[in-house]
């Protein structure tokens, strides 16, 4: 994910807000920061397998993401070259354009939303500490979880 940072001075040095765009299209397709990061990594390493390793994601997930992107739009974003030796992947001209359009939209959102995000950042509670989804599990004073299995 490549969120766009917004000025931190409103809420102190560590209170930077970010914008992360996730686009949902009318045909059911999606485009989010994870997709863009994958495309940029494929551009750099010229391989879906290499991109999966670089991102620490399974090859299957990366392949499915590429497949979804290639079917979301009329033109494919990634072209693959099968083969054990010399195989790989490369962005198409449309894939390059897709990254450019997404990054442009991020910059526009940053510019237009900067004042609003500064106001929201200024209203943040400095004592807030984010917790994991299971908030009770993060609380050291909470009771331990009980097992659902029967004792043997």
C-alpha cells in the first residue's frame, strides 16, 4: 500500500494522516494500493514469481491479482511469457498507464483533501493506542481465553 502522506504539523510530529485509495468499478473490478504495488514490483523484477517473493505474498495470490486486473479492463495490464527459462512478465502500455492514472488520482486527493485531513489530524486524541482486532486479547488484565474442547 502506498498511502499519500498529509502534512503532520497539524497534529504534532508523529500524527501524519494518509490517503489510501481503493477504487471499485461498475463491472465488479477493483483497484487498490496492493494492486499498484504488485504492478510496480512486476515492472521492476519482470516476473510474477519474483514479485511474490519481493512482496512476501504467495505466488497464487499474485497470479490471481494479475488475472483479476487483466479481466477488469478491456486491455490487459500484465503480459506473461511462460517457460521455465526465459519466462516472466512485463507491464503492457496500459499497465504503465494504469499506474500513472492511479498515482495522479492519489496526488489530486492529497491536494484537495489536505485541509480536511489537517483538521481531522488536529482533532486526534494523543492518548489513543491502536489495538488489534481482538481488543480483549491486547488487554493484559483480561481473562485468558477458555478452550472449547473438553478436558481429556
